[in-house]
C-alpha cells in the first residue's frame, strides 16, 4: 500500500508539472510564441521554403520552387519563411530562434516579409557575409521590389564575395541620396507618364523635323533665287580692272599729275598721287573694282513662291516613317507589361487561406491564425469556446489578419462571404484582426436584429490604446450578442463587390492608351513652338549678319558694299582700301589711252585732296563722312576708267557708292510743281533702274549722335553735286576748285 501511494503521488506530481509548463508557454508574456513557432517549424520540416497563404497577390505559394532554386546556390541548408511583416512582431530574429529550437536543424534561416528581409540567422553553419548581404539588399533595392526579387538579390550579394564592401557602399550612397535607389517596377503612374512622353515624341519630333526641313529648303530656294537675280542683274556691269593692265610710265604720271597749289601758300607735287601712293606703302593690291562694288546685285521683284507640293509628299512620308520608328522604339524601351515580377497566382493560391480557415472553423467555432503571434492565450480561448457553445445563435470567430495582398484584397466583407459560402449554413461571423485588434460582424441569415448589431459600442470594433485586449473585447461582444433582440427573419448582407483580378491588377495599360492622345496634342504644340523659336533665332542671326555685312562691306548681299547709312569707321576703312587698290592698279600699267590715264589720275588726285590734305600718306583725322564717301566714289571711278574710260563718266545719283551708272531715268522734281520744272534725267545704276534704292545718308561733320544721318546732297562739299547728276570729270574739277588747286 505504501508503495502504491508513492507511485500515485509521483504520477500526480508529473502531471501537475506538465500542466504548469504548458500553462506557462501559453501565457501572453512568454518570450516565444509556441503556437506560431511550432506551426512554422512543422511547415519547414515538410519543405525548407514556406510561403504564407496570406500573400497570394504579391508572393504566390506556387513560387516556392523559385526560392528553393536560389537557396541551393548558397551551398548550405537554407530555410526560408515568407510571411506578412506584421506576423514576425517586433523581433523577427526571436521567431527564427524559436523555429530553430522546434525544428532542431542546422542551416541558414531567412525571414522575409512583404517589405524585404526582416531577419537572417545561421545555426551550426558558416556563411560569411550573410548579415552584410541583408544590409546591402536593404540599401540597394527600391521599396517596390518583390520578396522573390529581394531573396534573389540577397543570394547574389552573398555569392559575390564582396558583401561587406557592397553593404558599406550602399549605406554611404543612401546617406547621399535620401530618395533611395530607383524603382524596380513600372507602376500605372509611370505608364501614364511613358504614354504621355511617347505621344509627345511621336508627333513632336517628326513635325519639328518636317517644319525645320521645309524652312531650310525654302530659305535655300530664296538664296538661290537671290543669287540668280544678282547674277542676271550684274552681268552687264564692267569689271574693276577692265582690260589688260600694263605698267604705267613714270613720265606719264608726272605729265598728268604735276600741279601747284594757289590757296593757302601750300604746294604739292603730283597733286594727290604722292599722298595716295604713300598711303599704299606696306599694303598689297586690293583692287575690287567700282563696277563690282558699286552696283551690286538685287533680288528679283517677285521672290520664290511657296514650297512645291509635289516636293512635300516625300517629306511628309519621311516624317510619318520617323513617327512610326519612334513609336516602335518606344515599345521596345517601355516594354513592361506588369508592375510585378511576373509571377501569377494560381486558383489554388487564391483559395488556400479560405480553405485553411474554413477547415478550422468546421472543427472549432474559434479559429486563431497559427502564422500570427498569439493574440489570445489558452485561458481566453477556452473561455470564448464555452461562450460560443452557450449562445442560442450560431456564431463563429476567425482571428485572422487582413491585408491588400490577400485573396480578398483586404476586404473583410469578401472574406466573410467566402467563409459563409464554404461553411454552407446560417451564422454570425466575427472577424478579429490579431494585429490591429479590430472586430467586424457579418450576419448571414441568423435571427438577430441587425440595427442592434450596427449600434454596438464603438470600442468593440475600433480599439484605442487604452482599450482592453482583444480577448476581453470579444467576450464583451458575445455578451452583447446574447442580449440582442430577435428578428422575425434572417438577414442577408449586401453582396460585396468582387475583388480585383490579381493578374489584371498587376497588368499595365497599353503604351498607346491613356495620356498618349494628350501627348500627341502637346507634341504638336511643342513642335510649332520649337519651330517658331528656331525660325526666330535664324531670323535674328540673319539680321545680325546682314547688319555686320552692311557695316563692314562684306560680300554676299546685293547692296552690302553700298550701305545706305555707313558708319564713319566703314567709310575710313573702305576709303583706304579703295585708294590702295587704285594706286596698285595704276602702277603696273604701261600702255593706257590718254583719256584713261587722265581720268584715273585725276580721280586719284582728287581723292587724295579730300582725305589727305597733309600729304603724309594717312587719312586725315578730321576727314568728314562726306569727304570720305566722295574719295571712295572717285577711287572706284578711277579703277573703272583704267579698263573702260567711258564707263566712269557718271555714278548713281541715288547712292554714289553703288558705282558707275549706265542708264538714266526720268525723276520728277521734289517740289511737285509741274508748271515750273520738268522731270530730270538722272544717272542710276542697274539695280536702281529697276527699283530705286534709298538715298545715301551720311553724318554731318562732327555729329556723333545715332540717327543723325542726313541726305548726302544736303551736306556741304563736292559730293553734293552728284545728287544733280554731275559727272566724274566735273566732280574732280569741283574738288580742285574746292581746295584751290590749279
């Protein structure tokens, strides 16, 4: 008997100790979560890769072989757990430790949440760089990388052998760039932007190219027409050199050039020849010819018409082809068709959680999610089961979390509807989220007053930080349901909207949809704007170039050697060049007619008198614009006389800088009185014969103001006589008389 008492007491002690241990494990404050760690360890015992059924939209369970394939590259036993990040709680590494204790196997344990790698632990194996690879993956990948891409990147960093360096570099880069790395996937907003940019490019680039090309071709036609008109208008103008140039004899020069000065007691040998010859010292022959510089060409009266339509057709076809090539290129550049990693959940993936919860509710009216940290301890679970069985209303409680990545897209009504459909009976479904603590009630056919349920206390559905824990509030809710008034008939809730299809949800719209059409409109507008800017810039450049050519007398424009309002600097520069050219043209001439020599030397002497009164070979500092212009006219006329003496008799009365005049036109009197004077016949150049050009305007002596130019015929000096059609011979005599030279 004594031995039997001892044995019974021993067995009772063992049973009490075992019950105490289980009670301690079930308390909320325990360091581990036995229910969760035991469940996950059991799943890893079946397969080293476990993917939660709560994330079918983001990580389908059917992708487990992809994780296993990557894990084999590490060369050690690897156990991968993919759960919602909220299921790991505050210490994911503690969950891994609990799983390892339950599983009892050596290897690398990786916890992956829906936002990346949450924890990495090695037990009994050596894998250098695992922790550094986890940090490098965190810094190197963008937030939109999927768990499968995160794990693949983690394996690549570990196997690279430079995990520590990459982790340090990625951390430093993240400090310099707070925005982080660029997105891995294209979302719908990005696709709208791509469609908009594509629309702009498809119309903007070809249309801009078309407009600029047509503009450039039209400008070339204008230039060619101007060149043709210039060649036609200047064909019958004499050359500068005229004929054969032979050296001039020194005696002839003296015979023609010797003069004495009567005015002011000054005497100068050879008139202006000495001065002009001195001005030429150190310079080469620059003769340009008054005929060439004087008249110039002119555009035709009617410019080229619009660009021919038959030539536009190839350009339009080329623009259309360019637009098509841009569209094809855009489809190759923006080739994403989904915003995820390409994984597609199967039907089994989408119903896996519903099947799991339904099977649990068939066995027990209280179901708690084994993948989540325990929100109810053993005592609370036992108490709630007793309350559920005592109710006269069929009620089930499913303590499962919800997220936008689950099969219902986070819609609790859809979850309740799926559970009711699977269970196939009328009942009041209570959905409790162990993470947030929220509680939802959905009545499917039970005779409970729905308004009574709707008006339940707020703290039973939306907890605050000061509210009691979930178990206590569920107990209050069951008490509230037990006191609810009965309805005459069962109530069925409204049909909730269907969840988005997971494949369609990730699929991107076509590139040529959405904002593509607005992009076409904006591209057309931008093409016109860009073309306008280019045309304006080209116009400004042409005006600046034309102004510079006019100011410098540069070739290329029909009237550029003969500006209407030349500057003093232009007059001084051209006067020096023309006198040098005339001197160079006279020196090698050996046999010229007496008339040619006389007229050329008289022009040279008169020009020298006008601008080199000191006979020092330099243009006088006080030479007036009128004197400079007159010297240019005389020098050009002298060069023309060398080749064709008769051609140098008259110059254009509108602008003497146009050069020699071969024609005369009838010009009405400026006063307009027909009774007193008749129209005068005045000499003009070829260009002014077709269209009278503007009158030459010069600055008066000593004037430095802008816009102070006056018609040359109103200024004092011999040049004014040319406005009345005076010939070159008379002009040279007027110059000598003006300076008192006989």
